[in-house]
């Protein structure tokens, strides 16, 4: 199911829970519409978008975490597949965009923080770093958030980044994909592409 990856040596992936707006962001980045399910967890295999000329692919990986009406074992399998995909292609993945819902992410993280539990978003952030993929957290739906700085500082705190968030602008990117406001994300991704000596890929961000 995950073996449809185009043969490209440079990749940027989108990861995150279901229903955080990954497909909307993908549409904003590529100008193309992707099938988004009305129910969470409908995307079970990666959406790859590659260009004929450049050696580059943008991949939207299936959403993980709680999904209404989806059995636990299916949910776990999706997460395992996502982790495996990132591990297998880590050397080619220049940036991992972790998409979170700015409105609910703190509540979700806090609800799942316990002695035996690491919240999915926090776990995924550290996992990307562990496998050598630069993480950028796209904090989506910020148009619905009143206390932006406070919310982003709290998110930094939960991710183990020392607040204030403004010193992490290559890692934390407040956006509103639905409104087409993704400039903070493009800036952050470009920072990492430049570090990887791939300024040729700026055309996509």
C-alpha cells in the first residue's frame, strides 16, 4: 500500500492527525485538489504529488490518531505504516511538516499526557528529529485562535522547545491553510531547503 512512491531523491512529507487540514494544505501548496474524505481516516495510503522535471515529490501521509468509527488495530496499523514510511525514506526527506490544529492541539496533547502515554503529536515531532528529518510544525486554523502568542508558546513548551515561540520560526509556523495564509510555513521550509543546499526547490514553497 505504501510502495507507490515515485522515484525521487528529494521529498517533503506532511504528517499529522486526521482532520487537521493536511489535504487543504496540500491543495494550497500544489494548486491541485486531492480527494479528502468526509470521514476522518479515509486517506489510508500516501498522496504523492510529483513534477515531471524536478527531482522532488511532496507527500501527504495518512492521518493518524483517534478516528471515529475506525477500529483500534486499523488505527495502529496506519500509524505504524506512517512511521515505517518515514524511516525507510528518511535520507531523502528534507522536511517533515507536522500539521496540527492550532485550536485544539494543546488540549489534545494535555489529555493524552500521562505516565504511560506520549501524545501522538509530541511523539511524531521527536521521531522526525530522531531519524534526521527536519520537523516544521504547521499550526493550522490560526484564524480561529485569539491568543496566538500564548497558544504557540504553550505548544513550544509541550514540544520541549524553550518559549517564546518567535525564536523557533524555522520550526513553528502559524498558518491558515483554508484562507491561503501559509507564508510562515513556506519561510520555515525554505530555511531547511537552503541548509540542505536545495534552493532549487524554493519554487514549490
